[in-house]
């Protein structure tokens, strides 16, 4: 009986301490990790969100870039940090993909992280030169079926979200393309413009300036609906593949066992930020959109994405760079 009572008291003490921590949160600067170099889409989203959180929480939010190993370095730093709400991470699709992509498994999202909120989505696009051979998605599919594994496309690397998106597309269309991996989207774009590649698959942020300058043309967006940035470009879904979607998504996560009270505070502030004009305009400027919703909805989506990537990695035998 004494042992049971002692265990109950300890549990109550932990709950009490967590509640006190949540009531006092935040009382010092918050660090937000990003697993990519400065200047990219995830970095842009993190810094925009950080400014909003800083204003609403009354504390400085510092973005720290930790690129490398497909974001695994940043995730490792996150899960090794105290579960007190002062080290967070803006994560993208790699969070769902890397558990099956890397061996040994670098982390376990069920045990190592606390999901907080979905932030937004930006489409993956298929682009070619303005005078390229494949000006429509139907042209590409017809040519690829006639010449399997012949048409080339570049991506930011093996296992990168655009590479995975193209694999989903190849499966849906029943075609095979020749993948040329690069160390980032910029060199792949350069080689398409220079005529060394037929196509490039990247997020809309990277390709938009080249489309506006007339050097490239987007032949399809992989989001569920057309992008307001390029409303004349059809989606893959409306081009004969209903339900198809392969976007880059962004989310906020924390280490495992972060107190529920702190998660609630952070989720509420993220939702507030997603309603702001600055956040909607910043994501809209790169062809994206905010994705408000509950923490439970984010958890459900994260699990469905993990299963989707696990199946793709296994069937397509995808290996990371």
C-alpha cells in the first residue's frame, strides 16, 4: 500500500511540476531548429513563424540552422534537448520519410518527438524550359511510355521530397523517368535551363523566379489544387489522376514528453500566427498556403505520411544520398 501511495504521490508531483512549468512558460528565449541551410523554404517559414511567436509570447525566438544528413542532425539535437518547450523544430516531409529511408532508423516519431502543429504546404512542381519538348503533362506521359527511363529530371537529391513526389507520380502514371540527383535544387535548375536535363522537380519557391523571368515553364503542380501564384498551371490531380497530391509540408515539433500545457500554449500561438496577414502573404508569395488544424489532426496526418513514404521507399528501393 505504501508503495502504491508513493507512486501516486510521485505521479502527482510530476503533473504539478508540469502545470507550474506551463503556467510560467515562456520565461526565456526559445530556439527553433531548422534542418536546412538559410534561405530555403523551411528557413523562410521558420523565421516568419518565429517573428509571430516572439511578438505573441513576449520572448525572443532564435532560428538555428543545422543542415545535414537529410535533417537527421537537427532532429537528433531536438530529441536530445530538454522537454521544456525552449527547443523546438520546424520540420518538413523528411520527418515522416527518414524513418524508413535511413538505416539504422535515426529516430522514432512515436517515442522521440511531440507533434505540436501543422503550419503550411508548398507545392512540388514539374518544370521545363519555356521551349522544352514537353509543354504539357500529357506530352511527358506519352513520351515516357514510348521511351521508358529515357526522359531525365533533376531533383535536390535522392530521398528529397521532390524526388519522392516524382516517384509517386511515376507510380500513378505508370511510367519510369531517369532521375539525376543533385546537392540542392539550384544546380538542378541551372542544368535544366542549360539544356543538360529535360525536367526538374523542386518546390515552387525555388522555381518561381525563373518562371517569372521566362526561362522555365511549370507543366504541373502536385498540390491538391492550383496555386494562386500560377493559376493557369494544372494540377496532376486534374490531369487525369484524381486525388493525387505530393506537396512539401511544414510543421512545428518538440522533444518527447513536452508537457501538455506547453504544447497547448504553442499550438494556440501557431494557430494565431496562421491567421495573420504576414504569414498568409509570406507563404502565398512562394505559392503555398497555411494549414491550420488541431494537434490531433497533425498527428493523424503525420502517421499517414509515414506509412505512405514507407511503402514508397520499399517498393521503389529508394536510397538516400
